[in-house]
C-alpha cells in the first residue's frame, strides 16, 4: 500500500491551486480609488496654484489696484509662505530677494512640504496602494512581476524623511505666524486688530499642519522613540507620549491638512480677485 | 556567528534512517537520548534541561510549536518572590498549596515546587520573558484564589503565552530537534525499560519511531473527555494512557478541577476560560437577585482566613495584613461548587450561569490595562463589553490533578526510563490545584525531569531496542480504523463520550451515576473498535480522532473507577452520596494500573510529611 | 435558531484541488470554525483543518475567509449576510499540505535566524530592574500568537515567492523591534534587520496591521521605528558626524548578524517518507 517516496529535502512547495487574483467580496477597491481621485485632484489643483502667481486687480477707492493673486490683505496663501522673493506684497515681504522673479515663489517653497508628504510613512502607504497597486488592497494580488520595495534608489531616498520633517517643522512655525498676522490689519493709521473668516481659515490651516507635522513617525522617533530607557528621560518620554497620540491619527491629520490647505489657498484667491467677500471686522 | 549558533552546531541531530518494515508501510527511525512528548511549558522546559545536560534531545508535539495548551493559562505563575509582599516565602506558599489540595498533595513535591519556583521565574526573565513590573522595577505579582499573598508573576492576562514563547525561543536558540504535528501512539519497551516512542506524522500519515532510553511525557491533561471544557482538542489524555499501557501507574485520577468561571454564551464558546484574575483584580460573583452569594459558602476549613462582610473583603485589596480575603478568592473547588448550587437553586442567569461583575468594581481604563484578553474575548466572541456589563459564567472542566505517579525529586515513573511532568504527572496538587501553581509546576518539574532523564540515559550501558514485533503491532493498531468495516463515526463516539463524562462524572457525582458511566464506557469501547475512517492517511483528522478516542476512553475509565472508589468529598471530587470529607480517606491515594487492558485500583498510604513541615500548619492561619 | 449555511471550501493538496460546495446547519452565536467542525463531523470526516484553542489565543486556525486572512475561531457567522456563501481557502502564501492546512515552516526557519535575547551576565537571579514604561513597547509585540496571518497577507512574499529567502516578514520585524527596544539587551540587531532580514522590502502598506487578530500595531510601533533606527545608523549624516566627534554616545550594544546561516540543516524536522497512493476522496468541482 505504501512505500517511501520522498525525502526531507523535497518539501511540498506548491501553493493551493487557486487562480483568482483575490476572493474578496467586499468593496476593497473603494479606498484606493478614493485616494487616487483626491490625490489626483490635489496634484492638479496644486500645480496650477503653484504656477499661477499672476496679478489681479481690486478696486480701492474706485481705482483698480494690482496685487498678487495669492494675497488678500492680510491673508497670505499658505502655498506662498514665507514670501521671500521679489514680487511679494511689500508689507509681508520677508526678504525681497531679487532672484527668480520670473518663477513662482511657490515652486521652491513647496519643495519642503511636498518632500515631507512624499516621504511620509502614511502617504507612502496610500500612494503605493492607490498608484503603484503594490498591493491595491490587502490579499489582492499586485500586477508587478518583480518587487524590490524600498531597498534601491530612488525609493531608498524615503529614508530622508526626517530632513524634510526638520524643514517642515520650521514651515509649520511660519504658517502659524501667518495665522497670527491675519489678525493684524496695517494701514496709514497704524496697526489694527482684525478678525475675519479668512483668519479662521488660516488658524485651522495652521492647527492641521502642526497636528500633521508633529504626529510624524520621524518626529516620534526623534522625541524619544530611539531611546530604550524612557524612565531615564521623563521629559522626552512625555513628549513621545503626546506625539504618539497625534501619530495614532496621522492618517486623518494627513488628509485633513491636505484638503484644507488647498481650500485655504482657494478661499484667499477668491477673496483676492473679488469673487467672494470676506466677512471681517477691523477694530 | 554568535555564541548561540556555536552551541547549535555542536548539537547532534540524531542518526536518521528510513527503513521499510514490510510491504504495507514505510517508516523512519531516529536515535536520541531523551525524547520529550509534548511541547507545552513542561515539555519545553524538560527538553531545554535535558539538552543542557548534554543529552541528544528531541521534542515531539501533536501541534505546531508554540500552540500548546499552555498559551491558555492566563493569570500567572505562582512563586514566592516576595516582590509585592515581603512577608511571603516558600513556607507560606507550601502551606497554601497543601491546604488548597486538602492535604492530599505529595508533600515533597509541594515543597520542591514552593522552593524552586522563584528561580525558575527569574530564569524565564533572563531568557527574554517580559513580566509586568512593580514600581521598583521588579516582577509584579498579583492576587489569586487560595494564595495568601499576591504571588503570581504575570503579563496582563496572557502569562501562559509569555511562558511558552519564551521557552520556545530558548529551545529554538539551543537548536533542539523538534518534530511538529507528530502523534505518539505507543511507548516502546525493551524488557522493563523504555526504548522509545512510536507514532505518526499528521502531515503524511507516515510512521516515525524515535529510539531513546528515556522518554518524558509532557502531554497535558484529559479535559477533552468532558463536554464543557476549557481544554483544546489535544487534551485527550495521551500521556496518561501511554503510561498505563507501558506498565506505569496513575495517581489521584478522581480529582478533576472544574474551573468556576467558564463562558456560557454563546454556545459555541461554552466552557471557554475566564481567568481567575478577574476576581483577583476585584471582580465579584452575583446571582440573579444581584446578591454577592459567595459569603454564604465559606466552609469551616477556610473560615478563619476569609472575610465575612463585603466591607472587609473590599478593604483587603489594598490592605492584606489587617483584612481577610474576599470569599470570591477561595480555592477553585469551593467557588465552583457554590456557583453550581446557585444555578441549581434557580438563581442563575438567563443562559444558565451566574454573573461575574468587574464593570461596577473597576474603571474601564483599569480593565483594559489589567484584563486585555478578557475584554477582547468577550467583545469579539460574545459581543459583551465587560467594562459595562457583567459576564455570565459557569464551571468548566479545566484541569486534572491526577496523572502519572512519579518520584517527587526526579519525576521518574515506575517504569525505568519513563518520566512525566506537568498536568500529565500527578501528586503535586493533591485533590485541588491552586490557580497559578500549574505554570510554576511546569517549569520547576520540567527542569528536574529533563536533568534526571538525561542522567538516566547517560547511565545506561546498553541502548534498549524495541522488538520488531512490537513495532508491527503498533503499526497494525494505528492502521486498524482504515481496515474496519464497522461504520462507526469517530466524531460521534467522541461527542457522546464527552456528554456522558460531563453529565455523569462531572462536578457533582453519585455512585449510581458513575456505575452508569462505566457501563456506557464499556459500550463506547465496543463502538470505538468499529470506527471506520474515510479518506487517506495524509492529514486526516477523522483518523486522528479515531486513534485519540482510545486514550480518551482509557482515562475516562480511570477517572470513573477512581471516583467510584473514593467514598468522600474532597477538592475536585464531590459526591452527593458522600458529601463530607473523611479524615480516613485523607490518608490514602488511589493508584490506577492496567493489566491486559483491564484497569485496577489500589489504595496507597500518603507519604509521611516530616515534623518541621507539619509544624507550619500549627500556627493560626490568617 | 438554526439555519443552513452555504460554504465553499477549498479541498486538495500540493498536486491540485478545487472548491467543494457544502450546506451545513449552524446555530446562533457560532463562528466559522464551528461550521467547519460540523462539516467534518457529519459530511467530510477527512477535511483537514488545523486548530487548537478555539479562543483566539493560539493562532492555529488561520485561513482566508471570503478572501480575507482571518482566524476561523474569531470570525462570527453573524458578521456575514444571511444567505451569503462563505468561501474558505488555505493561506495563500504558504505551500498547501492538505485542504485548509498549510506548511508554515517558513516561519519556523526565520525564527532560527533571530539572535536570542542576551542580557548582561552579571544580572542573573532576580536582579533585573526594569520600569514598566520601558517594557511596555516590547510587551505589545509579545502579544503575538504566531498565527502568521501577517506573513500570509504581506504582498512582499504573497505575490513574490522569490523574496522569501531575503525577507523575514512582519512577525519577525516585531520580534527584532521587541529585542531592540528591550532595556536590558546587549546586542544590536538593527543592521541585520535591514541587511539580512529584508526590512527595506517592506513598503509599509500596513496589511499586516490590518489583519492582526491581536491588534498589534505592527507597522506604526515596530516596523517604522525599526526603519527609523536603521536611518539613525546608516542614512543620517548628522548623527554619523555626531558619533564620530563624540557628541553622540554609542549604544554600547554589540552588532550581531543572523544566528544561523540560511539553508543549513534544520532542527525543525519534517516527514522523511510519504504514503504512496494516498489521496483525498473529496470530489472537487
């Protein structure tokens, strides 16, 4: 009935013969599709917004007055902050650098946040799934023949995430500054306390950006994650605990801050070119 | 290369040869010094000890490595380290263990256990176990039923998992040979001596023979013989049956522990364990009237050390010195009987249990922190949020105090070369085991068994070899279900046996019911012989069950006969027809042996405890 | 409340197989494993399934239910629509042994490569002192029940068998993280985790975390922190400079490689013989 027919070296290696790419019955494609659409929309809008720094005209005392589209006094679009290049409105110009004035200032500012988000551990999950389909969803086969993960250039550069974080942390500070100065209106009679819908738009923007930036996995590592003795560093441990709480919601912060920054830019442009009126009060 | 891998390369892997013993079957054989059957806590600890003593060692397990029933142990490992209560020491632990076992324990085993448990726990920590910590950074210890001081080293409520993973990782690091998903069906002998094991690979159904002068049985318990049990399918009493068949003896088989708190709903998880830690952390038992009924069930035996008001009981959690223990933390047999009585008196919950309430006693955050697995278990299996609602609980077959009769110091059975440890061995826990004492039992006696088995193997001048006739006989027995035309379904026989055992030899017993059970068991034996199996030999659970039934029937009969013989109530043996504890019965153990397939019972006087230990029981207990 | 459940179960072995349809009566409150057991006891006595505790604590009954990696004992039938057919297949990433049982020895071989915990030797006999907050991170990883669902769902090996030699998988990344975060260990496994065990192959798509029945935050709490620790060591020029000029203290741990070489003789044994002419008699469609 039976004889010896196999040795230890010949273990079965065949998987169960199931040809279907997956057997999921739920709407597994919904998440990657949503990610695909929202990211795509953001990239299209962001590219346009970053390039279009043209002049628009509003009527001040009956005279058409030119100013940059990304600025609606006292609101500066977060895509264009800090405004350091020639062409920025004078009262928010940090350093009137007379360089590249033909280039939208957004293009070099945005390198930091784009790099930060592109190397972000959450966004990586989202775009590897939605754009690379690697994998499109859990237990759904990916279409690629070969896979080397993040072991080679260019994806090896994902390891630079912390440097983008350092830069983005500074940028977060500047956006916070922008939110504060949106409460100050300057005119010939001096400084006035100002409060408008746009101020809140920028405050919310700053909160979302900070929540996203300080919930970053690299930040979590830097505060105390790299330590093996929390008990010897109580203050860093407390910071780590706080960052960990933010980090738990990193995905939500990532989405909210992404959508909001585009909305903030759009709001300021619409106010800037007079399409909508910003409700505000100057004290 | 690290130091550990150096040690690994020095390990001999045992000679391997594949021999054909005739036309009808092929099987492989390997040579070892020590073979450990079972890869739970005691088996792994024994294998590590045998390997470290220089023996060529193999582990055989019915399941994958790391899945053994030890993972189900939740509460902790009892060890008098004195980390929380410096007043604790081995003498107090020894006394608690003996009192918990109603003095029927083998005193020497209880003593060794109490003395060596702390070292074994610290050893686990050195191998990578991460216990919960006290403020000073020591291993934290928690309260448990029957233990005078907070004594259980624990990791949340998954201590067994921590133990098995630690030992598994240690065994893998040492490079000990592991045969996973192998079932042993026979112990091989040469004259009086053990010569090895015979069994089959579950994966292929092919046979495997390990020749070794020493075999350690670490096969766990017998709970699968009962319908409502916290035990997994593996608990079919293989070690008990193998030892009997090989001429060994069993002790204390009448004592089966019914854990007071098993789940009752939904039906599919009936019997699943709810850790005693729920009560250790402050949980209380209530009946359908909302009454905390345990105060009505404090026996005289424990009156002096148990609180008689709710106020005192509640103060005890913070101050053990000036208050007495809550009655919810009485030993398991007492609590199980109390719950049983409440349910029978019609004060039970809708699904036939009583309420275990932690929700009103501790904050949700505390429950999440201290009892995470319990929260998880109820949320996912019963859709009950234990931070908001009480649990429904009833007793469940959990542990057999009885097992292979062994020498206290060496764990050697009466057959030369045979050893038994953990739940498969008997004597240590007397008539009732305290919670937390099983995990410590595994590692204390696992180490001893491994060392002594290695020493025994090294002392043999000739290697015992089994006769080919014995091997042929084992092959024939294993293949019999394929050749039978009886048409019996193995699963059906198994299920009906479980019903009979739970209903007739359960938590409360009577002579008449046990007689009936024995009659039924005889009928099951006949049916088991007629079991027919579908399919082939490769990973065929129907065949596996057909073979497991034989062990289950043997241990079921052993339990029934011993229980019928002991005409008193004590610990895990409660008889309606003999409800009192009888001091005369407190002087004897019942020994089960088997000759030509027939089970016999004999009485054996308890070993005499020396006076210095006796004196520990004279001071008033608090 | 009994009802009939429609099931499609993959039956077969390494030589082939297919789906078999069954109808099984089930009760309220049951899980998928109950239905499989009833199937076994009444209709398919030789249906191979691996299980032990039936309580989500041992991690034996891993399979794929409607295409999702799950424990059969923790998947309640009430989570499906009444009338829905439940499809059960073995874990796809591992070689099939029979029916729902797969050969998971990949994992036991990877376990052998882990250099064991190595505390300082002068610390034995109850002298360990560790604060609770220092052990909590590693304790989370030790909740692992080794169901290997994370390994099964990970596309790095699920979709690319060729990556198996170079990739230890999420289960072992949490093991390396556990040891790396252990306050009393003396070895440094960071480099080997990346260079020998394939940490860089992980693209943090988080399916391991999604399927973990113990809800271990595998990606956020183990894999990403390990990646960041590797960055500290290999890709951060500032930290590199800091350690060169003495501003940054060395961890004092000894850098180690895998405990055993891949492909050598293994103490994890397998059957040396099979039984010829042995086949399942389940009819597949």
